C-alpha cells in the first residue's frame, strides 16, 4: 500500500512539474491569439506552410475573415488586430461589431444615395450608420479546406438608401502564398533572410437577382479592409501616380472625417504618409487617376513592413463614393484607402489602423460577376532589407 501511495505522489508531482514548465503563450504572439480564438470558435481554420512558420487564422463565423497571421510560427508576432474583449464578452453591439481581423470582406458604398450602410431617408451620422448583418455577424459557409487554401461562400440580400434590392452570391478563396509566388508577384527576389507571411483573398460577387444592376439605381463594389495593430512608431505609406491636377485630379482625398493636421499627414513627391497610432480618427483615399496597385505601412517598433497589393483594372474609372452625404458624383470614389482609428465622443473602436482596397463599380447583368483580389504581405527583417523592398514597391524608403 505504501509503495502504491509513493508512486501516486511521484505522478502528482510530475504532473505539477509539467504544468510548471508548459508556458502560456505570450500576449501579442500568434500562439496566444490561436489559443484565445479556439476557445470561442471551434470551427476556425488555420492555414500554414510546410515549415509551419507562415500561418494564418480564418473565422467562418466572421464572414471568413483572416483574423491574424504570423511569419514565425506560434511564437511569432501576431500581425492582425483582434478585439479580445468584445469576442470574450459574447455580446453583440449596435452599429458595428469590431471583432478585428486583418482581411475582411465588405461591400460598398458606405455613404451617399446608394449606400448600404444607411436606411432610406435618414441623416448620414453615426447614430444612423449600421453595418449590414451579412457583413458583420453572419457566418459564411465552409466549402473546402486544404493545408494552404480555403474556400467559402454566402448568399446575401441587401437594400440601398434609394430602395434598390440586391441579391448576390459571394465566393471567397483564401490562399497562403509561397516565396516563389511572392517573388513572382513583386517582380524581384526577396532575400532568403527576410521573414515573411503572404496570402491573398480572391473575392467573387455574382448578381443572382432578377434584374440587371444600373448606375441610376446604384451599384456595389467589393471592399476589402485589413485591421492591423497601431503604435506610436507606425506609418502608412501610399504611393501615387505623378501628374498635374488638371489631368489627374487632386492627389488625395483627406476630408472623410474632417481635416487632418499637417504633422499627421505628409504629401511627398512620390508617396503620402499618414501616422498610424490610433490616436486621431482620420482617413485618406486615392482615386483611379492617382492610385497604384500597392499600399503599405512600416512598424518601426517591431521592424515589420506590410505591403498590400490588389487587383486594379486601369481601364475602369467608376468607383463607389463612400462619403457620408448625398453626392453629385456617386461613382467618383477611391480605389485604395487607409484609416487610422481614434477617439470619437470619448469612445473608440480600438488601437488599430486599416489598409483598404476596392473593386470598380460594375453594372452587372443577371448572372454576371465581379472579382477582386487583395493580397497582404508582412516582411520582418533588418532595416536595410526592408528599405530595399519599400523603395522598389512604394517608391520611397522607410
């Protein structure tokens, strides 16, 4: 009997020992966010490369959005902004549920007479602004998942500010990209020492309603948004096409939410920079006459360069206008946007900034589709290596 008790005591102490040595993942790491999200979403999807260094988390429950990614496995930095408190609360909020996520599927326009975020006849203000449930709280269907690719779909019905009904079928494919593929897309070979994760979301919207879409009653666009962690040492970099304003129009839209102080927004000869510290609510946008197929950011605190590359048809000029007003030109909107969160009336969505891209607005006949690809690439390396990538893609160094 004494021998049995002794063996039991040894096993108990061994158990405590193992518990002592198994460390909880540190907050801010991919492993921490993976463990957290698994607690609330049993159906989450993880894509990873063969070495399990490049990884990302997808939540079907949140419109198959990519919540976060990493370039160094579970111990690596978690790049996406996640609203841990809101998810843990299990409660839904009015207007928007800012769950987070570095690649989420939305549709535009946000404002104007063809808005899908405001009901007919209401004033364009925060009290009346409402994200449609299909873009906020409803799940997407999981079609198929492999080690580095996942397929999702969703039927959606919407009504715009003018009363036009839309019935659409969304197909969303998410692919983890290899180094060979990334180098091919960028047009140059990145150094082997550069730590990276890259993926694309391939988004197709098909008109399944009984009528053709018409500019007189409103069109939709695919709108991709990525929420990333803000800090005092992060800067958004938006390159733009050169040209006189008489032929190319204004360089940047900067009055979405009022004027932006000069110390926060700089218009250089090749690129625009915007402070991404989540301390001042601001947004910028580039028109099809000014936009280039890249936008990025540099986090000097963590030595991370983020590049977003998106599909852009240079022959298309109609983009939905998302300004919160009845518009003279509802299809003179922006191709690419960047947003910095900040306090509004004493409250704030979170400590994040966004890199966004949109498809053109197309008058789809019944059964026709629009497609928009949005790629996110995070590079972590020394400053010299990151500077080389930034100069080639964004036209300016870091």
